[in-house]
C-alpha cells in the first residue's frame, strides 16, 4: 500500500530458515525473478528462530515476511497468510514422499512395508505440530497421537509381523513437519519391535545418507519443486515409496494485518 513502506521497516529482509531448505532457495529465486525485490535478501537461521521471530513480530504487530510452509501450526496459532506468487516461483501443491535406500526391501521387509504403507493427512500432522509448538515434549505428543489413532497405525502395520530388535535408522531435518512425521513413524516402528534411530541432518545430507545407505530411509522428500535439486542429484540411487502426505505447500507468509496480498506488492 502507499502509506506504508514495509520493505524499509523490515530492512528489506525475508526471515528464512535453514540454509539447506528448498523454501529458502525458492525465496532467493523470488528476489531474482521479481524486479520489485531488488536489494532484498533472505536471512537464514533455523525453523525455530523463524518461528520465534514470527511470534515476536505478531505480538508487537510489526511487519515480517517468513519462508513458510504447510502443513504448519502457524496457520492454527496465528492469523497469517501466503503472499500470492504470480510468477509461480514457489510452484503449486507439493507432496511429501517417503524415500528408502536400495536393498531395504530385501534386507528389512517388515520395515520397508511399514514405511511403504505410511500415509496420513494434514490435519493429523498439524495436531501434533500444534501440541509441540505449545510446549509438549515431542515424544509425549507423538506417543499420544499414535495411541489415539490406532486405526490409522493399524493400516500402516497391516500385513507385517513384529520383530525383535531389528535396527532401522531414519534420517530427517529438524523442520517442524519432519520432526512430527519422523517421530510418529519412529514410534510405530518401535512399537513393532524395531531398534529405531532417528538422525537429524542437513537437507542435502539427509538425501545423501539414504542414497548411500547410511540411513535406511526418510519421510521428508518434498516434491516436485521444493527438493527438485536433491531429487536430481540423488533420485537415481534412492527408492521412492510414494506420497505420505498430499496438499503440502511452500511460500512467503505474512501476518494477516499486513496490507499486502502479493509478492508484487512489496516495494524495492
Ligand atoms: N520445509 C519443510 C522444507 C521441506 C519441509 C518446507 C521447510 C524445505 O523447504 O526444504
């Protein structure tokens, strides 16, 4: 709008998350694609620091632009909105896919089958993410969800036998979505008798670990856009078990009180 220069108020900064995240790369892409973003920059930090900055800005009714994604608890906790992206830099709807290492099917068929059958919805993951964002311990929140959703869990474990201490290692990145999903799958595997290790890594390293067989799998592949670079590099040496969640999305997110609707409304 004409009476406020949000760019100046925000120091021409977009509040990013981890440098390896696809949404950060896409936000950097918007600075190249949109002429009105000339001179802006994406400041990287962590998902936690981004969430803190967003909460503080909202408490003070200050402008802020963050690299955002769905599913995410911020849409339940705050009145926030995506900025329209007429140039389509952030792509359309995304899916979250499960990727495992080559050989897992033969070497660990029960875990393979559970990972293959794992599939849920935004409302499921968001309820856990909201709990965690409100201070509930990750293990407590995921354990409670698994106990309360035994029907869904039974579909994931259908046709598998319990095991006795078979090792399984899942890689993930400490993004709120992946903390929730990876811990839920880890809990389900643990309840089936697996000896589960969850290993937090940088995004590219997570993909690499699965492609080289250091990790058995991950439930954190955002496709087709967000992790396109990683898929191109590692796609041939991982096994795609398909979608575990539909209707994911990335973009720039602002508090609803900001008087702009589109990336194009930002001033240089
Ligand atoms: N995210 C959450 C990730 C994928 C999952 C949107 C922060 C990313 O940008 O790579």
